[in-house]
C-alpha cells in the first residue's frame, strides 16, 4: 500500500526537500528532459522550486513537445454528473459539508436518465459521476442502478465518490465502471485532521489507500489529485507525484491520471485558503508533465478561460466542459452546487477554441466507432 511509502517521510520534510534544490539542480533536470530522458524524482522536485520560475518558458516548450509526443493533438472531454449532494461528512472547505444548510437532493432513475439524455445529445460519451458522502442513501445498490441507466448513454463511466472496499469496487467494475477518481484533498496529516471533522472522510489512511484498492480491483483508469490551497503547495506536490508514480509502477495495467484543482468559493465560511499564483500553478503542471510523461493531466472548469486556453494540449490532456456541480443541473435542477466554476463556456465555443489551436477534441475516453442514437434512448 502507498501508506508504507507515505510513512517514510513527514510532510514538513517533503516540503524542505523541494526547497533545498539549487539552480544547478534545476538546470540539470532541464538538461535531462531536453535530452529525451525521463526525470527521476529528485529532478522533478527541482522543477518545483521557486527559482525554476526563471525557466518557465523552457519548461513550457519541453512540456508541449512531450505532450504531443505521448498524446498527439487530442484533448479528451468529459462532463461531471452529480447524482447527490447529500453528505454525512464535515469538510469545512466543501459546499456539500454536513453543517451547511443547503437543499439536499439525490437523483432517482428517471432524473438520472434525464441528465444522461442532455449530455448524450451534446455529444458526450465519457461521464464522471459524483456523490456526497452519505453511504446509506448513495449505497452500492443505488450506484449499481445508476450505472445500469448510464450504460445506455455512455461508452465510459468513471466514479468520484466516497472510498470503498476492494470488493465493492469489483462489483462496480462488473457493472461497467472503468475509472476511479479519489482526490486526497490534502496530503498533510495535520491539516487533514483539522479540516475533516466527522464522517468516514475523517479517516485519512483509508482514503490514502483507496487508489490501491482500486488498482487491486482492476480499474482501467485511476485519477489522483491534491486540492491546492489547503496546505503548503510544495509538500502537496511532493506527495502527489510520489503517489501517482507509485501507482503507475505497481498497477502498470492501469492508466494513472493526475489533477491539480485549486480552491474555489463555496457555501460556508472557509477563509483559510493558501494562495497559489498562476505562475506557480503552471510551473507545477509543467513539472508533473516532465516527470509523468504517460499520465493524463486533467483540468476542470474551476480554472479561468484564459488559463484553460493557454494550457490545453501543453501539459493538459483531459478537460471537463460546460460543467454543473449540482444534482439535476443539466436538465434544469435547482442551484445546489458544490463550488463556483470559472469557465462557463458551452461545448461548441470550447471545442472551437481547441480546433483553432490545432487540437482535436475527443468526446469519449477510448477509440470506438461512432454509432447512431440507440433505439432505447428514443
């Protein structure tokens, strides 16, 4: 399990490892990458250092070249579908947190079908389903029923829900789920304990080991991420890359994807966000691309139009589009959103931007012949 590696060094020591790097280390790492060789972990850490900001243009060009080499010009597009915002966990930074007095809703099969039809006729073939952490309401049977509805509309289904045991993951894989996303939120144990006050999510180690359980269960794709803004970003970037690299080596049949969301305004009064500037954010993404050349880098509509336009196809390979973060939001539901999005462009406008950049938007996660609307959809 990743926790064995995690326990070998503290979060503060991880941060100091990054900040101990020098100009010589940075230039050596860039020379390694420009020579076509894979970075080792210490070289990756060098590119996180604040001084690497002076080399941002070189990192950008190397990232662009490597992304094109490994992923071509394709940008995989997906849309998130929130099935429920009901939650028994208290995470002080989250709009769905148990303490927040917001309207709660869980979609029934008819409502899931209505959401699916909207996404299907927009051309989406890869959907990511999300829930809050209410295990009694969105239990395994509920999820199985939801997946059976979704399979009529989508070629690829991923889940971003509460962590589960391996056996339950195996059941969902058997139903047709291919991808698992588990963002750790923060890899800092002290901060994790401070911001997760109740519910199963309070158990940090169980969450840390969820991608391992997913790898053992046999998911085709696993996504990990850290929510920048909760703790020191250098410690987070050390841990996130360490985790992703570990997973890619241990579960080599599984594709590992990495996401780097930044905090966005949400319901509640959380005001402890640690600022991560645009230049820092971009540098972190370039470093990840150069260290993890085969991993998809995912970016959501949390980021600005300018940022998403700039990064598409450079380090970023997977992007959400026209997202709603409220259950039933696509088919006209209430405003029950988890957080504020930044890029609200419609699919057509977004894909036109990609094409102008010479990129090829792909609406499904893997190659399969295009097919007509099936009779069961109508």
